[in-house]
C-alpha cells in the first residue's frame, strides 16, 4: 500500500487533464474527490492503485451505489462520474507505465436504466397454480417449466435447450450453458425437482408420440412432440400468469429477475447470485441490489414515524 504515491499520481493525472483537455476547475475538483474516495476504498483492503484489479473496481462501483455505514449511496450520475474518473486515471497510468489497465472493461452505470421487475412470491405461486394441478401432459409440462425457470434463474433459452442427458436422478443440480457457451452449475430445489420428475415420467413419453428417445433429446416438447421454442415457452409463462391472476407486467426474464431479487432479499451474497445467473461481471448483477434498496426505502417510508 502506498497512498503517497497514489496521491502523487493523481496530481500528475489532474495536471495532464488541465493541459491536454482544459477541464474546468470544478470538474477537476470533482475528479480529485472521486479519486481520493477510490484510494480510500482500496486502502481498507490494504491495496494501492498500482495493484488494483478489475474486481476491485467492480466492488468500488458497488460500494458507490449501495453506500456503507460511513457513506450514503451515490446517485447513478455521480457514480458514473466517479467511474469515469477511475477509468481515465488507470488509462493514464497504463500509458505512462506501459502496464495493464484493470479498468479497461469497466463501464459506468447508465442514468435512467430501467430496473428489472420482480414478481412477489405470491405471484410466482399464482403462476404455478395457473399451470394447473391436474395430470394432463400440458399441465405437467407447464408446471415443470415454470418451477425450473424460477428455481434456477435460467434464461428461457437455456431451459428450452436442455437435453435429457443433463437431467440427473435425483435432480439436485443442473448444468447450464449460457451466453458464449459459458458453463455453470445451479442447484435445483425440491419443488422443481419433483415437478420435472413428474413431467419426465408421466408427460414427456406421451408428448413423444411414439418417437424414439434417441431421436428427440430435448427435455421440453410441444404438443406435436417437437422441441419447445423460446417463444412458445414465453407464451406458456404468460398464459399461466393470466390463469393464475397475475396482473404485473411480464417479460421473458420475469422469473429470472424474481429469482435474483428474492435471493438478495433473503440475504444471499451478491457474488453467489452473480455465479448462479452466469453474469461475467458483478456490475451486471448489481442492478438487482438497487431493486432491493428501493424496496427497503419504500418499507422505511411507510413504517418509520419520522421518515416523511
């Protein structure tokens, strides 16, 4: 840790901005505050800017947006300015020292970004009920589909791409292949495991319509016995929501958003949620922490006698 060297490098960077870009005094003061906040954040972990890695900067961004005991969370625009300052600073150091730039792939938060909409647990239960509790092949399939989407937080495309070889008995976890073929393993809860087992034993053979198991390996099939498409799976989710009395606006990712939000609401670590969702960067997962913060703020305003 070398805070004096960090401070000296900050002054060199600000001098560079003054000469090369002609930034205003107020902008330079804001950059100095932003970079000092960054240096202070690294010092807590015993690090300096010289040894910072991409994850440190991601965690700094998360710190800016969620706050701590000693600092309030920053607005999106203020956090974006801070990250822009950090990116510029590391780019300057990398060029001067001919070293790697740990901030090269860090992107500042975008103001006005729409927060993902999570369903309430009662709405999830309504959607599952909307699939039907009977023994028809359609009810068994739809219930398994919705249970598995919510249990794993998987993308619709990942679930409809599942092969029967990926389903192990007993079903306790699932190997998924996400964007770019990135592989991850997610646990599967008892409700989803039972629903999938019921579907595979009592419904899928009927949907095959006499076809050989070796010729059709996809787990989820339509009523013609061919693989269920992403669009068809989305239509099933929407139909079950309507039947279950869910009035919240839905998207193909509603169950995925709900999975992430409910985990964080329940105390799950953001790094764990990142791994389960298959996000390459924790900055992507961080958007869900803003949803939970908004919920906490709403509850506070409703419950605290001096909040308003």
